[in-house]
C-alpha cells in the first residue's frame, strides 16, 4: 500500500446572575447575598488633498509580541464539582432556562456556571485549576481577539495516558503530533475551515525557543526533511514548535493551540453522551478492537477512540483515509455539541466543562475559563453547514522506493493556503450565499475595465499604511525600473494605517489607476474613486497606500476564490458513512 437543579426555595434564576458589562463586552457573574457561604471546591490560585511636508522614512509598521517562550504548567488538582441543580418551568410548560442556555450556544463552559448558582465563582476557580497551559511566546498571540480572523492549531498526541490506552500509539512516545488540524475561523464568523496536516508529511522544522523546567530557555535546533509529527515531543519540542512549523509550511500564523491525548477522546465523547457515526460495511479490526456492523452507531469512550484511531478498516488502510474518517467524526461531534440535547442539559454541560478543562492543554493566551468562554462563544457563531474540512494536498514521497511518507503537492496546496490566508470560505453553501453580494459588487469590479494610460503618464504617490518596513521604497523601485512609471514618489508612512492596500484617484485619473492596478496586481476592492492628491508642482497624483496584505512589488494580492481541483474536502453538516 502507499502512504496515501433548582430547589423549591429558590427565587432567582441563576442565569439572571450573569450580566453584560458594556465596557468590556464580557458576561460577568453578579452574585446575590448569601447568609452562609456554600460548601464548594476551594480556589486553586489566583475631493483633492495636499500632503504636508514629510521627513519620516518608510518605517516598519509591525512589531512582534516580545513574548518569551514559557513552560507548561498545571494550576492544581481538581476538587469535586458542586451539586448540580435542575431547571424549573415558568408555568407555561416551556423552560426559561432552556431559552437562556440556547443563547450561550458555544459558551459551553459559561453555561455550566449558570447552573451552579452562588457556588459559580468557586467552581470557576476549580475549572481554572483544571487547565494546563504552555507559554509559547512569540509563536502565538498574547490574547484572544473577538474582532479578527483566528487560527487555532488542534493537536492530538500519540502519548499513552489514562487507563486502557496501551493498545494505541507508541508506548515510548514523548507525545508526537499524531493528528494536526489547523482551524481557521473567518473574521465575520460566517464560516470556518479545518485543514488536516498528515503526520507523515516531510517538511522542515525551524529553530524553536523553548523554556525548560528550570526556567531557562533553550533553542532547540531545527531539522530539514523530517516527518511533521516530530515538530512536537521530539528533542523536547513543545506545541509552540508545532505552531512555528505550521507557519513555515503554510504561511498561515496560528494564534493559539489546543492539545489532547487519547484519553481526551474518551472523556469528551462520554461527556456529550456519544457521537453518531456511520459505516458503509461491517468493521472488525483486531488491532484497534473496533467491531461495528454496517450502518449508524453512537460511540463514546473506548469505542470512540478506537474509531478515530483505526487505520485498517477504511479506504486503503492508510493515514490519509484515517484523516477523512476523523474529519467525519469531528463534524458529527460539532453537530452534537450544537444540539439542544447537549445545550439544554445542565448535567451534560457540567460533565463537558469538567472533561474539556481536564483533557485539554492550551496556550497561555487562552489559558483561563473566561478566555475559553470567549473562544466558545465566537466559534458558536459559525453554522456547522459552513464549516469545511480539507486535507493538505500531498504526493507520495518520490525519494522513497517503499512509500511511507508524503510531500506537499504545491500546485494544489499553495492556492488552498492563499484562500485560508485571504479569509476565503471553502464551503459551497457560503460561497453560494455570497454570490448575491458579488453581483452587487459588479460595479466595483467594473472599475478595472476600460482604457489604461501609458505607464509614463501615470503620476502616483506611494505610502506605507501597514505593510512591512521598506515596502514603499521597494514599490517605487519596481514601478520606475520595471513598470516604467517614472512619475512616481514614495512619501513614507501614511497619515493613518489601512486594513488593506488601496488606490485613490479622481474620476479623470481612472485610466492611470487601471494601469497601476494592472502593474501592482490590485483587485477591484482596492480601487477608491473620487479623491487624489497634488504634488509640489500642483499636478494631480493618484495615491497608493500599501496595507498589511502587501506581499511584494508586483505580487498579486487577491486570493483564489475556488478550491483547487482534487483537494479532499468534508462538510461538517453532512453525515457520511465511512467506507
């Protein structure tokens, strides 16, 4: 084969104790007075415009986080959770609690606290004590941003922990990246993409600054042409190194990571009451001990782990086929998490909060219950039908006679990476929904159509509005030496940064703007008709402001709009039988 509870004396609904703080945008717990503190787990820790004179050079617009990589830590062993309470009816037969809980769709951990009443604060501290964190330094973001696209690296390790895991993975493994999925959530939260990275992919691993147990920092040397799974665990590499490797491989910067081992699959699937799967044929795998008849099954615990680990029951019995089965399983898990059966069950939500905080290791940027709540609420905004799973396109390693590893298929992978970096949805449903918006933008696209001026007749002022240092000068050199635009000037930093590169011009300069857009590879969305500048001689000049999307003089800045042919893709809302 190839490589391929509420009591009768309660008067206040606990949900009403959560209020929105308009200054922070966060929900906060407002606790009522209580004569005696309840018994609970103890806390575990604490026109035209004329520019003025410019002397500033084309300076850098971006700065690093300046973080120092840190080490993984567990805040404390978990005490027992408080007693659970049941909801009460409002008298109409409908549960007011249910309505409130549904409003917290993805804030699973926060919903749990609503059911905990006046013990919520202490239980929150208990959950915080469950969380294991790793400081990955500059490899990730300092905090979670609600108003930006977000990338989270989800890692499953092959490290054996917990009872009954002896039959899986490598018993001597330090915990390699056995499963890696890069979750990209769009800025507008209308869609998400999950990109699976094969563990046996041959890639380069960069140097990785990693904090040691004694507090010192060691730079673990990089390696070339090695398996991707060794970016974690091998030579003491932490999850930050896997994040750096993904950035090097795809050009996509992971903001955060979540890591789980085999035991997490068992505890999480048990907490939600099982996950429905479908198999097209009878399965009997002696290695994973998975035994299923053809059709639908609800799996949890050991059976769920066996399902996602088997590689001898589906397809060509390879890792790529297992990835597809895992994607189908995760899609089903997402649907279960979003279902009313889960969201309106306080006991199930408590179990889920306990299991999730116990099972997952995360970066310090999201390493608290409040931050994880924020992540959950943002993820909940994405409809499962607009979540796509894709596998990084690969080819059999040509350097091997017996095919055991794979290499990147750049012809298909590069456009896919560009789509994710450009925040373009892979979901057909979402693309169809946006088709109408595209029609409405037809007039904008028409701005690129029409006659173009001769390059020698184009007069342009170039500003750096958020691009890398030196970008304006680089563009000036390119336009004058390669593009023939001799009437061009770079005027340093723009008065204000822009989110994307843009080209402003007066109506009579449309032909010049089209020529410059052609030379620079600008999309129609960059065109800003109606305004320009005058130079020192009083002559009109169009204005090019380079934004963070600027990739280099002459490099196209518009990402692809269609997934390349042949890229394996699964939709989260579709139940598919594994074959």
